[in-house]
């Protein structure tokens, strides 16, 4: 498993008239966590694109449990629980301190410039392998 944590401070522009974070902002925070995870394992997304590859979203979902509000300090936890083959799958948890505010999932495929599905590059798989934690909960 790979687990990363990203800190976010809720901006006023991310809230609605009810002082609640607008739902689509959670998807932006999920993306922020994915980009940071790729940086942390040593293969920035910009490098993936420079190779002529993209990671389009194939599926995404979110479940909202409690609202985030302006100026909240949040932690976005990303979990990759399965090693990628043709797709990468991620789970997300959004916390304000110890309170779970939202959960989510997304899956992404590798695609070339013509939109054709591709296998993940071997060096990316190697970096995921080297970042993988197998003794979770030990």
C-alpha cells in the first residue's frame, strides 16, 4: 500500500452561500493528493505527460459525511491499496483534525496522445514497488 497525506486550507472561494465547501472542490483536492503522491514516489505528473502519456479519470465518486467550511485546515489522505496493472485505483479520506468529513475513490488509465490505452511504464511500476508498504498495521 502507498499512503500519503496532503494539507489543504479551505479558501473562501471554495464555499457556497451556506458557508459550506462546494462539493466539486473535493475532487480538486483528490487530484492535489494524487499529484503530490506521484511527486513523492519520484515520477512527477509533468514527467508522465512529457513522455506523451496521460492519466485520465475513468471513475470518481465521493461521499460527504460532514461539511468543511471556510478557513478549515484539512488533511487529504490518499491510499493506493492495489498495485496498478492497466489502471491505478485510489481511495481518499478528508479530515478536519480527527473528524472524517468525506471519503472518495477514483480510477485512472494510462493513455497516449491519440487516446489509446497503454500499460504503465516499467520505471513507474518500479517506483511504486519501491514505495510500497507491505507491513501495514504491524
